[in-house]
C-alpha cells in the first residue's frame, strides 16, 4: 500500500509538470512573431495579458502551472499573485490564446492598451472573455451557452452559441450553430474559397473578411480551423485543431471523416461553405 501511494504521488507530480500552460513566441505567417498562450487541460485559468514597456506580461491569478519557452521567461517576483511569464514585445504582430476546458477567464490589455490583433479560443466550459484594443477574433462556440464576452475597442468578430452573452461593443457576432441567426443572413456578394489538405485548410476571400472553420462529426463539434482575418483578395492557411474528444476519437479509430463548415464574415454579409475532411 505504501509503495502504491508513493507511486501515485510521483505520477501526480509528473502529470502536473507535463500539463502546465505554455507561453511562447512563434513565427507569424506574414512575418514577425505571434505571442501564444495555450492553457493545459484540467486547469482553471484566470489570465491577464498586458504590454508593459518593451515586454508582454502573462499572469495567471488562479496560480495554475505555467511554462515559458525561450526567449520568453518565467516571471519571478515575490510580489506576483499567481504564476506569470514575460516575452519581448519586439516584432510581435499578434496574440493567440487557447483556454481549453474548465471555467476560465482571460483579459487582454486590462491594465495597458494592447492594439495588435488577438485570437481567443475559449474551448469547452463557460468562460469570461475581455478582448484587447485592436481587432479581435473570439471563439466561444462550444455547443453550450454560458460564455460572457466583452470585446472593447477595435473591429471585433465573435463566434458564439445563441445563449452566450456578447457585449454591444462586439461589431460582428456569428451564432455558428444557428444559421438562421447569421446577420445579415444572405449569401455574401464576394468570392470565397476553401482548399483542404492533410492537416490544414487554405482560405481565400475577395474582400476583407474574417474566416472560421468548424469540424463536425455527425453534427457534433470536434475541432476548428482559425479564425483568421483576410484582406482584399488575400489567402491564409490554418491548421486543424481537434477538441479533446476529437483527439481521443482519432487515436481510437486511426482516421476520421469529418465535415468542415467555413463561415466567411464580411462588413455587410455572411456566407458559408462545406467541405469533406479526412484526418489520419
């Protein structure tokens, strides 16, 4: 019994280390860097991201484990509440946040103004989202109501469930699971295209638009691709991201035949395209 307890404690310790949230700077598709925060599954996160001088600070007041990949570093300060990290702001063109499961909260620029584009994926669970001062793409669509979104300044787009609470400062709200709620609900007078490859999708749009893909299996959401913002006649590639359920099903079956529903949101119209996807 004693050996079993010791072994269990070691496994818990190792699991806690392995499941820490990750902070990193990654190469952006159009040049420059993207600040990326990825929460760990099973953790409750209360994250604040701010620009302070020449650095971005990432603080989790909830105190969940946090790991920083070089050149980012762990924020060691005895006065710091919770856990934190710092990353250079030099050449950072955008911020990406993925919260995973549990009831989480994220605030971008709550102390200092953050003007770069921000992409937030809330994941499962009812979350509170506070966007930055620039253009935000916020995804709280998870098939369950209860999320609360405030966008703040900038031209923002929110993908939400019909029962989510979205503030009036969010310029474009798309209820992905209810096509009848799309506003305005008519085909867009622009050309949109989707090209699917092994693990990515390439979007194209003839006007300025925000694009979001949702992967479904028998009507159930099991992943996403994006969101991304495209300029006139622009194109961009997005990787498929499976939910925990989707990853489990892929590992169990070896491959998944899915349906990708892509929503294109322009200034005055919305359109959707469906594409088959085979993931191995």
